[in-house]
C-alpha cells in the first residue's frame, strides 16, 4: 500500500500562488501514475491534474489549464501541484492519489486510483 502525505495548502488571496507537495512512501514511486483531485463542500471529488509514471504525459482539467502545473520527482518520491492565478472557486480540499497498477499512461477517474492522501485545504479569498 502506498502512503501519501500532502502539504502546502493554506489561505491565499485571489491571484496568488501555492505549491502543493505529496510525499509517497511504501512503494516504488516510479511505478505509479499519480493524480491531484479536489473536493469542495457538497460536491464530488474531481480530477484536477494527472501525470504518468515517468512524467512524460500530463493531463489538466479545462478550468485549471494554464494556471496549474503537475510535476514529479521520482528521486524524491514526490509529486507537486504548482497553482497560480488562484480563484475563489479553487477553494477545496486537495488530494493526491496513486493509481492502481496498469499500463503506462494517465488516469483521470477516481476509481482508477487505489491510494489517497489525507488531503490539504486550499482556501482562496476574494
């Protein structure tokens, strides 16, 4: 089982930036596609960005394209989400997740992920 710990959330003004980190342990990190999801009150958990095992492929949901960047450092067992130009509607709990084993590529649906972090709160004030 993969253990995941997110950090880097907090309170930021609209237009500001944050970088989320997710440290993995208990696994060979480079074997796992990774994703960032978010969930706000009363809504489902949705994918924000995803990255392949070696970082060669990335995916972004439309409303974060050009503002968020997902990256990974397999030597450090860490995946990152750089967020800029933050908006109040970005307010949510952000989760990182490790995908279930499978072929090389991206995973976009929550049910394609086997292990989840505890989440980190991001609050964007207007």
